[in-house]
C-alpha cells in the first residue's frame, strides 16, 4: 500500500523527463566478489541530473537510541538505500566496462509520516514524508544537485547506454513468425488507444490524421471504416498503393457496405475505361497523378456517385 501511494505521487508529480523503475530487481557482486541479489523500491533516472534510489517504508516509523523501527520492528532503511545505490553503480560499471560519470544518490520515503524537521545525521535532507510527496520532483532534483561526481570521472554517458543496462530489450530463440506475431499484437493494442481519439471526434464531419510511417494511421482508418459501416453507412475506403488496397479488402471483407480500392483502380472502374487503353499508359506516372484525377473531376461535374462516408489512407 505504501509503495502504491508513492507510485501515484510519482505518476502525478514527476515530469516526463524522468525514467522510473519500480521494484527493480538486480543481481550483483559485493566488494568481496560474492554474488547477492537485491530489490530497489524506486529507481529514478534523469539523463542530466543523475540517478536516485528511494527506499520506501510504510506504517509507523520511529528512531530510538540509534536504531530505526517500523511498527516496532528493527529496520535500517538508510543503509539499505545506500547499499542499493552502490549496487546499481557496480551493475552499470560491470555492464558497460567503464566508470560511470553519473551522479548516484540515495533517499528514504516514509509515506505514512508527516513533516519532521529533525532526522538522524545519516538521514539529514534525504527523507521524504507523505507531506512532501507532491514536491517529489523538487526533492529528487535537490538531492542530485547536492551530490558530487568523483573528481576523477570525466565525460558524459548517453542515456541510451544507461537504459540498455537497466531495461534491456532482447530476443532469444524466437522464430521470425513468432516475433512478427508479437509485434503485431503489441502494435494493435497501441493503436486501439489511438482509435479512442476517433471515437471522441464523432461530431467532426471532416477529420485529418497526420503521423509518421508506422504510427497506426492505417489501423485507425480500418477501424473507422468498420465502425461507420456497422452504423449503416456506405463507405468508400481509398488508398494509393495496390498492395495496401488488397490488404484493406481482406480487413473489411465482413462489411459489404465498405468499398475498398486503390484510387486509380477505383477511377478506372467508375469511368469504365477499357483495360487495353489503360495498359498503354500504366507505366507512366502521370496516369495516376494527373490523368485519372482530371477525368474523375470531369466525371463529377456531369454525374455523381453517393457514399455516406469516405476514408482515405495514404492521403
């Protein structure tokens, strides 16, 4: 429960410049080269400011005769946070095979406690209480600002190298087909969130969506066309690429009210241009960029065809 409180405070009050790792498990070696494992409640990393370990202890916290207590159970949160700080430092050094010119600091958080002005010497200015959680960004930034990098360490370390160690991405022993399936599933889940944007814009009769390649525009277009058809609309679904048009037809085949086609083939079909005439100019790019659009425009001045909605991919 106490870590949940801290998590919500971080989510609400920490800017997007920070990388946050919760319940960070690690395996490293101590100074005697003995292997041991540990867990960090929260590890905060800022590419410019440095890295902060936060040890969270909930419930009633007290300190008597040089000993910390949590609900009358002896604890040592400061030493635990300090040990985890050095463990992360060694983890990065061993993984990157070099000294790490990054600020490392440690702190403790007592979310169930109120503001306290006097702390033991080992905890001065590194304790965050529940009252201070709304100001966690200032707290973390100040601790790191007061932390010094050893004088013998120079240069910088790209954030990508740090993140490659803390949050590695790798695949081992997967077939290509399995990997593609996973990527498609992740991509689909991501673009489902984007489709919620379209749902929120129902009142706009015309809507333009811009995005880079791979950002999910086609999947959003498919979802929108399907939803319109399910509501009883006749939908014209156009794109430019012939291969994409074939893919779109497969995606919407369960919806007879959707006409999916490449723009040029739709023009040829609508204008009833003989195939032998088209074949002579098929390799000429002006057929697609100038001739067919002009013929369609002329056709529309004289005739009309009716669809309730038009969805255009590759606009």
